[in-house]
């Protein structure tokens, strides 16, 4: 996304209102330093500081990207061969026997000997640390249990390498399965142009489109050009040791179809359709599972804090400890676990987004320090820091994510138009030029398309043009069109298949994102609801205390005020993790954290309203 003078004008026009927002927050803090007024002012200070710092550095970084810099003079360093310890090398040689298959399945770019030598070295270092540490702890603590640390080197040498290989193989399998439907579509168009699987894979090397399948392409090139295997034997060897069953079936089916003289293009078209149906099923299954996770998380974040606060009826001192344990340990751990569960269930996309951690840290530190300096309750600087930090960090992510979504909304219509122009005999360069001039797509897609059209008009080939698209699917599609243009393929029938694939994929993704709207509403409503519940319970306990009631002496009415201060802090922390999980579920990334600022703001305003005006309501209730 290009940043021009108009964007700077927009930023400078918002500077005065943002400073007014910060000044209003400071004025509220000065006039009333109660925790509730401070909480309201923290939202104003945090929002103003976050937008000021985040907006400035975002536009500044975008301006720097437009500068042309000459490359620095390269520094040449002499590579010295590393020396190996002979004893450790002999142990690694023993462990490396009969493990070449596991190394190949994991896709580790090391020989078995080098791989195990690294782990044996780690084991030697851990042995040097564990022996004195275990005996020292056994002597100081006067217990032999500390000697269990002596098992750490054994674990590092004999167990950890196996776990590492299995974990790496599993990651490789999941990554390949996520890219395989798009790769099968790419192969169906390339096979229609008469390009073999080996040559099509070689075209992927260095392009960065299929990052994981590209490693398989490097393996095949090494096997054919350096080891001397023929192409089909190399394909069969890759399939034999591949951890992904879908990839094995694809490779074995290709070699069988080629040896029997079948229709390669039709085979890959059928495989692309079946893999697309599987991808649609995964999207549907993901939507069902995440909906269940959202309901479970909402219930837990209501029930568990309620039970903890209710323990104050019996033991107020213990309830404060339990509330702080919920705030700093239980809720963060539960939130992180649920986020990982959502990520593991998601069909992975190749989109990458970059937030600005520097801006987030600066904004959070500035806003938190301003509010903490005024001696306000703990939740006030925490709320201000979270609002400011999340806004400053996620501002560039929000822009990138919005651009990617707008590009994907135009893909189906763009492929349809390309197909129709192709039926009329237009070339790819002329087609893109006409479509860019018409500008019937979203603003982001049209801007990117015009840049591609300019490069093509200057004589570049489509496969050489860097589209600079924000969406991975958009980059993959233009890569596919570029390869089709170079190979001379791209019949209207194949482009119709591409159009059908893009249409079904975008519809499946849009459907699952629409189902996440309910989860987002629950995530935003749960923290304010928890704040309301805390206020109701605090009012009820105060009413019991003022009336001297103790229900048979079992219930304690001496509730310390710090209990509900800690409970409101728990509501703010729950807002962070609920909003993060909703962002991951909807956006397929944890970095688009603008929902954190909104959720914390809603929780803070709810607490402020209840604690400021709640007394007028409860005063009308009979005791």
C-alpha cells in the first residue's frame, strides 16, 4: 500500500483531536483519582498515545520503504571448518546408524552423522552443567531427589533427537497438506501445457510461493542433477519417504499415470478437485470446532471467576490469593492453550503479517508510565498500556490484513474476466492491461493490477513481475498465470477450472469467517458481562455486611476492598485473551490485535459506569 501526501494530511489532521483526548484523560485523572475515574481516563490516554505513536511510525516506515538505497559494500569472511571432538563424533556415528529414513521424512538438511553430533554436543554441555548442579542441590536441600537432574543428559542424547525428528516430520506433513490443493491446481495447468512434474517443481525453486513444496523440489533437483537418478525414480524415492500421505498418493499416482500413458492433465485436475473438496470439509470442520471452543471458553471465563469470588463468603483472605492466581496464571494459561487449539485446527494459509513490536512497547510504556505516575490503582496503567500497545502494534497488521481481504474479494471476478478475454484470443499482457484500465475491482486489487500492467507494458514477463500483493492466494494466482503464459498453456478449459477453484475457495473462507462473527461477539461481550457479575456480587456482599447478616455464622461479611479491585483486574485480563482467541479464529493470525484494545476499552467503560453510577441503582433496592 503506497503512502502519499493525502495519508500524511489525514494523520496531521488527527493529531489535534488525539492530543485533546490525552489532555481530557489527564484532566479526569487530576480531578478525581479514584480507581474508576482513573480507569476511564486510562482508556482515553491509552487510545490517544497508541494512535499517535503507531500512526507516526507506520507512515514513517512506509516512507522509508520508498527510498532507493545503494547496496553496501559486501564483507567477505573466511569460513573455517569446525573441529569435531573424536569421542563425541564416535558416539554420534553409533546413533546415526539406520536413521537416514527418519532424517529424510523430517526434511532435515543435514546428514544423520551431523544431526546426531549436534545433539551429542548438547548432551555433553548439559552433562557438564547437570552433574555439579545436581550434587549441589542435593547437599543444600538435603534430599536425593535433586540427583534426578543427572537424567537430563541421557534424555538429550537418546530421547530428544527422536522427538525432534517426529515433531519436524509432523510439521512438514501439515505444511505440505495445506499447500497441496493449490499445488495440484498449478500442476493441472502446467500439465495441460506439456510440462512434466519435475520441470514444474524446478520452476518453484527460489520463487517463495510454495515454501514447503519448494524443499521437495530441491530434493528432486539434487537427486537428478547431482546423484544421477532419472526423474521418475527420484519422484518415487521422494514419495516413499514423504511424511504426507496426500503427497505420497499424488506422486505415486503421477508416476503410475505416466508409465501407463494416461492423461496427466486430467489426473491432476481430478486431484485438484478432490483436494479442494477436502479443503472445504476442513473449513467446515474448523468452523464447527471453533464454535464449540468459543462457547466452552465463554462458559469457563464466567463460571470459574464466579466460583473464585464466591469463595470470599467463606474465606476472604484466601479468595484474594485465588483471584490473583486466576488473573496472572489460570486465565493466561487457558487463553494460550485455546489459541494453540484454534491454530492447530485451522487450514493454514501462506499469508504473513508484520506488526511493529517497537511501536507497541513504546506506546504501552509511555501510556502506562503516565497513568502509574499519578498513583492510581494497578488496573489503570495496565488498561492504558494494553490499549495503547495493541493499537500501536497492530496498526500495520490491520492495514495489511484489510488489503489482503479486499484483494481476495476481487479474485473470483478477475479470473472470470481473464477467462473471457482468453476465449476472445487476448494474450495475458493485453488482458491485464485492459482489466487494469477498466478498474472494476477493489481499490487495493486495482492498484496492484495497475502496477503489474505498467511492468508488462515495459517489456517484462508476467512471471518476472513482483506483484507485491498482500494476499498469498493472490500471489499464487499471478504466479500461476505467469507460468501459464511462459509455457504457452492456459486453455479456456483450464482457466475455467482455475475460476471454479478460486470461487469455491473464497466462498469457503468467507463462510467460515462469517461463522466466527458469533465468536467475536461472545469474546467482546464476555469481559463486560464478567464485570457486571463482579459488581453484582460485590453489591450483594456489601449489603450482607451492612445488615450484619451471616447466614448462621458460616458466611464471612468482612470482605476486604482489595478483593474487587483484583477481580476487576481479572476482567481486564480475560478481555485480552478472549479478544486474542477471537482474532486468531477470524483472521487466522494472532498479530491483528486491534480487538484487544476494543475489548479492554469495553471492559474498562463497563467497570467505570457500574462503579460510578451503580450506587444510585443499588440505593433504590431494599436491603
